[in-house]
């Protein structure tokens, strides 16, 4: 079946540090890959996505590249801010899109000033 | 952008009672909605897919008689947890899909059964 594995948290960084949150997946076929962010007390918001190999999704300074050879979609940001503190979920959508998303467990990111 | 409203955000109920959670797409029509459950420090797990005007499709291991899903209109899906027990306490999140806008999530419902 499909699965997503992402690094366990919490991840604590200082402001302006470089961020990497690892995400690897197992899926049949060619899934689309997503990163969602959940700020405290809010619902999930799409952060970025990539629909095919070698695509790079980017938004708000965050980037992730769809690596088929390593089945990975690691999230990176060059300089994090306190406002980036949230829970980040890696997810995939397999098949024709008729099914729901398969999520990783989420990574709680804490940025300290 | 697309907005999904989920209500209530928190609910506490007594064991043995039923609780209904609503998920509404506010500015678009959602032919398909999804219900997820999130345990502490765990993934969001897909419970069922709700299709407007037809029966929901439940994931393996999810009791359809316990988690009743109704998607009677293009803007509303409801999840009813029947005869709730403490082990049903969890965070439930709905997601609506519109082919023009992808997936939009509600803000979730924290259910506590006492």
C-alpha cells in the first residue's frame, strides 16, 4: 500500500537557521506529492506540491523537489522565522486522484527567536 | 480561495450518545469530501470518502455503522459518531475536493467522549 514517512519531531531551530524536514514515500505508480502546514488552532493549508519527477514545488521560501530515484520529497527553507512554527505534513496522492491523501505523521517545528 | 467550514471545533459528549460533525464548502461545490481521523502524534488517517448523492466508501477497518456519513448536497457532508465511546475521542478533519481547486481542509473537530 501507499505510505509516507517523515522525520519525527519536535524540531527546534533558531531564527534564520536552515531547515530540512525529510520525507520519503512508498506508492504504486506515479503519485503527486504535497506538503501541508497546520498552524496552531487552524486547519491544514497546502504549502506546496509537485506532480511529477524532478518537479520543484515552492512557496513562502519553502522548497521541495520530487525525487523519484530516492522516493523523497524533502522540505527545505534557507532561513526560518518564528512565524514558521507549525506542524508540517508530507502527503501523497496516488492513482487517478479518486482517493484521499495519504499523510505522514507530521513534524512539529519550533522556531526560537 | 476555497474555504471549508467544519463545525463544531470542539465537542464533549457522554459515552453512549451520538455526535454529528458538519463539513461545508462555502464558496464552491464539492462533489467529493473526505473524512480523516488524527490520533495524537499520528498521521491523519483516511476514514471514508463521501460522494454527493451516493453511499460513502469506507476504508478498511472503519465501522460504517458507527461512523455514519451523509453527503446530501454539493456543499455539505456530515459525520455522525454513533454510540460514542472514549476510544472514539480523537481529532476529526474533513477535506473537500473540487476539480478546479484541489483539496481544501476544514479546521478540524476535537471530540472528547467522557
